[in-house]
């Protein structure tokens, strides 16, 4: 069977929406329901939230710059969190950050390909 290339834009936007929902679910409560103590956890979740939103917004632009820069930042933040929470018992958070890392690498490699 041949791949269905017409589904590529739908798949890319689905990934962008899922990243946005993932960032919202994980980071939004921490950033907006706690006092800004500016510790490493607050800064991490603030950056995670900002760059997740920028990946989504980058999909509306013709140039790849915002998507690529946001993808680099999201991949780095996700990789940091993967290393931070790594244990041999794979938790759902480890899997969520791994998914975020893989999706960020995908957007880093293809940009805003339509």
C-alpha cells in the first residue's frame, strides 16, 4: 500500500493541537495557579508553555523560523525533563515528555511543510 499524502497537513495540525493541549494540561496549572517563585520548576513550565504556544502559532506563518526555534527549545526542555524524571519505571509523565520530544524533533526537521 502507498501512503496517503493528502493526510499530511491534517496530521501536522493534529500534532500541533495535541502539543498545545499537552502543554496546557501540564504547564498551565503550575504557571497560573502558583505564585511566581522563579524557581527552576516555574521557569521550566513557563518556557514549556510559551514555546508550545509558539509551535502552534508557527503553523500559521509561511516562514519556518518560529516553528524551528520553538521546536529546538521544546526538544531541549523535553529532553531535560526526560533526564530529570528518568527511572526504570516508565511513568506517564516520562511518556508524555518523550512524545513532546519526538514531536518537537519532527517539527524541527520539516518546519511548516504543508
